[in-house]
C-alpha cells in the first residue's frame, strides 16, 4: 500500500454515540463471543453503510 493510501486510511477521528446500557453490554458480549471488537464492528458497519448508499 502506498504512503498516500496509508495516510488516507489513518484512524484520526472519534465519534461519540449514546446507547442504552443494556444494548451496549449485549453488543460487547456478542463481539467478544465472536472474537472481534466493538470498534471494529462499528467501523465495518459504517464502511458497508457508505458503500450501500454511496451515490445517493
């Protein structure tokens, strides 16, 4: 991967969301059971959402 593409993918922003405590706990538990992280799954959701709705 070129240095330019590497910089483009750099994670340098944060998003704060509010979520119900119970839903958060369930989400974290499921992620752990699936050997993944909550952050990884949220990023995956965002990328898929953008891809699905790109061009609207």
